[in-house]
């Protein structure tokens, strides 16, 4: 039985300041893959939350490893708190699937902020960004790292399976890449 088949325990605690803490019995890299359509819905929910200024609360995560070590992650940034809150309201992040969905959304945003090679796969607009479906498909399926990010090399290899050569034509001005905008 591998980590994806084992039941995942997530314990949730609430602080007096409204913060939320999650203690997870698996490391980030063992969280399951998600469906592309669910990641797109999370992207849209995050956009709506940002536009509505639902900034969310500070969230802390402790990912326990079988060897007794752990990885801690804090989402104190206003945008990350907003996006995590949107995923929590729509799917719930107290489950392995919901938590994986949330972390993949955040990891994709972080990757796109620094990966200049991905620019042909997204369109930035005043009210958000449109993503090529290959970005969502890749983010839904490639493993997270120990620090809940995407390894850029692994991401590019998997992305190459969906968007060969990264030389994508720009969509028509009136068309949408996915409809997903944040």
C-alpha cells in the first residue's frame, strides 16, 4: 500500500486570533494528484476571493514524516491566505485532496512568478491571468517537493508532454485559454 492509498489524518486547530493550524501525517510530496478541472475551479475561486477582498486568515501547516522529522509551512501573506481561504470554502483543505489542491494552486502561482519560460503559456491582463490548459494539467499531476513547491525541472518535463516545445500560438483576441483567471 503506498502513501496515496493510506488514509490521511489532518488535525485542525484554531487560534484565538482566527489563525488555523493543520497537522498532517504525510509530507507534501506524498499528497495525491488532483483533477485538472478542480484546480481550474480553485483558480477561479481564488480570483473571485481576491476581487471580493476575502483575505482569509493565517494558516500554518506541519507535515510529519515517517522518520519523525517534519516540514512547517506558514501562509501569512495576504494573497496566499486569500487563495487558501477560497479553496477551503469551496473544497475544504482538511482532507488530503483539498490540501493537495490548495498547495498545488499556491505552488503554481509561485512557479509562474519566477519562471520566465512559462510566459508563453499565460496571458496577464488587468483583472488577472489566463492559463494554458497544459499548465493546469501539469500542476494537477506533477509531485510537490518537500517544501510544497514544484521542482522546476520536473514541472518542465511534464509540461513538455502536454505542450510540446512551449511554442504555443497566441489565442485569438476574443478567445480564452481555459476560462481560468486570477
